[in-house]
């Protein structure tokens, strides 16, 4: 699991886009769910009156460790959610800039075409005046 924490730390230090963050979030949530299941299972073992004392103590220890992992993973998930929201906003801003630049380029091309219009239409007006 330390690999998961390493991946989370790396992602928080250098976010790699919303899709990568979303994938890591899914992994973190899956691990959190597994740890919650482990905690519940060990709690049941620790509280079972038929569990021998040595197994009970091990189950308590394992339960407490799983609960601590859940807490840590919840903090990781919260941080990843914030990073994901920032990444989504940055990607939307990048998309808006790209759209703006494409529309601006099209506008500039049309303006250039429009600059040529008077020169192209001048002979037409002259021909009409001659007919009058």
C-alpha cells in the first residue's frame, strides 16, 4: 500500500491531469473500502467471545491499523478531490483559450478576405455607372 501513498504524493506534487487524478482517486477509494471491510471483520473477530485471547489481541491490533489507514486514505481522497477540481478548471480554461484562438484565427482570415472586397467590387460599380 505504500506504493499507493507514493503515487498519491507524486500526483499531489505534480498533477497529471484530471483523468489521471480520477483514476488514482478510484484506487484510493477502493483501498479505503478494503480497509473498512478489514476493520469491520477484525472488529467482529475481536468481539467474538469464542475468539482465543491471542487472536483477539491480534484482531484488535489489525482493526486499529485498518481504521488508521481509512483515516489516512480519507485525507488523501480529500486532497485528490481538490486537485481534481483544480485540474478540471485548468483544462476548461485551456479549452476555452484554444476555442478563442481558433475563432480569432477564423475572424482574422475573414477580415483579410473582407479587406480585398472593395478592390474586387470596384470594377463592378464602374461598369454600372457606364451603363447609366
